[in-house]
């Protein structure tokens, strides 16, 4: 997990309405994902294969 200060996060286009939002940041080989309401809990990284829709 990484802190949000290390990356340029934005609200995901896959966020739901209301309080169900996530934030994402581009990585060289995937994306980082986290809850924008609790950035202190960190984010997890997905490589390009893990983050692909099936």
C-alpha cells in the first residue's frame, strides 16, 4: 500500500453515486486504487492484467 501523496489520484469513472467513490492513479504498468474518503489507509496497486475487465 502507498500513501496518496506519492501519486496523482483522481475520481474513478467507475465510482458509484453518493458515498461509493474510489480514486485511481495511473502507474507505468497498471493502476493504483483506493477509497478517496480514507486516503490515510493507503491504496493498492493492480498490474495491467489484474485490472483488465473480463
